[in-house]
């Protein structure tokens, strides 16, 4: 039975390099039999946070927000593909994430970061752990840090060179860890309803 996994990507930049990592992860999860779907914050195009989804009267949330809320509730797990901006998180991805709360609860999340430099978005990766945990997700310990992104994946999201080889090796543990927590969360929800 395949897991429904949403892969979130948040760059709004014109020359987006991180989309390569998002596409690589979607393809890698699908090759393992999962139902992986890319959610591109730029394509969803939610406004800057004014009201969370739950703050709209029933049936009055913007259509894109309503559709995404339904996708999130139906998912078994999440992957956040996180770029690093000035030692911090990407504003586009953070804005999309903050529109929801209860929709995230009781499912695992994994973080994959990237940057143009050798630190591979590690500071952003670390920052997302606390944020996602606060939003009710169990964050896996296995992460991906990819950089320089242009040397790890080509324009078609295929691994290239030593950085690409390292990514392929690390992806196996990353995906295995996410699968284990996804199965554990599904089994627990079937055994006992969440406490809130």
C-alpha cells in the first residue's frame, strides 16, 4: 500500500535551482511506490498570511487554500524542501505552511535543504525542525542537505558528480526513515484516535 506524501517547495525566485531537489525527491519517492505530489508555493500563490485557513467561515476560504487544506488532511506524510536565505527559512515556504495548523497534526515530516554553497542549507534545515514540531508534526531525524545544488543535480533533476552520488546515498536513509514514521503514525491513528 503506497503512502500519500506531499513534497512542499517554496522558492519564488525567477531562476529557481531548488526545484531540482523537489523534483528529485518526488521521483525518488514514486520509484519506491509512494504517491508523491509536488506542492509548489509559487504555483499555489497564497497571499501573505492575514487569516489562517481555520479563521475563515466554513466554505469562505479562497479556493486554492481550501484545495490545499484538503490535500494536507488526506496526506500520510510531508517533505519540506527548504532553501536557505541569509541563515534563515524561505519566506514563500514559511508563508504557505503558516496558513494551516490542525491540518498538519499527527503526521511525520522530513526536511531536505539546499543552497548554492557548501553548507547546503543546513541552518535552514535546522530551523524547520522546531517550526514543524510546533505545528504538530513528528520530524524525522534523517535529513538531506544538498549543495552546491547546481553541482548535485542537473537541470533535469538527475544526480551528477560527487555531490549527486552523495545525495543518492543519503536519499535511501531519508526515505526509509520517513516510511518507518509514516507507517508508525498510520498504525497508531488506526489503533487510537489522536487525543486532540
